[in-house]
């Protein structure tokens, strides 16, 4: 019989993000999604008149990273601007879902990522929220591993 820790769902709020080997504190990560295109075909002598469906090319969603802004911290903006001048400045990301001790339970590896857009905070003199920035990235591969 499995113990209670194996039957309990994993909370999603404890995670880490590394960009090119450097750890950053993000509040939110979205877009860890992998799709497969469907290829439909019919063999010419198939008597059932049904199209067969087989998996085709993989397709990846863009990943969005959101974090609070800090004084003198422009690393995301600097990466975005660097890629505008040299589009081969791609980086790998490692995103880990952690347990209570900080040990990775699941790890997603995002390969050859580059920023598509960067957004600054919505400014409002009546608000008291943190200034947040958002970076949307494209990439050429996404894989998941346990542990």
C-alpha cells in the first residue's frame, strides 16, 4: 500500500526557474504544453472509407514567465534586447516543481528559448500591487522528467 505522501496531490506554488544555469525568482510560469499535429490519410484500397489518424510533428506553446521587478534588475529586458541584435542568443530553461524540502519532483527542460515579447507593469496610482514584468518566449523543445 502507498504511503500518504504518494497519494497527496502536489501543490503548484513551490517551483524554481533557471535560465542558462542562473536561478531567478518567478511568480508564475505558464505554457508548459506540448501538442502533436494529426495527420489524416486514407489508403486507396481501404474498404471502410475511413481516414486513419496518426501522430505528426510536435508543436510547442510559448512559455510565459512573470516576476516582480527589483531595483537595478533588467536581466529579462537585457536578454530581449540582445536577441533583437543577435537572434542566435538562445538559452535553455529548467523549470522544476519542488517538494517541501526543495527537491525537484518534476523538471521541464525548455530548449533554445528566445524572448518574443516583454511587458512592464500596469501602473496605477490607486493600487498597492507589486510591479510585475512578463516575458513570453518561444523555444524549440520541451521535455519533462521525474525527479
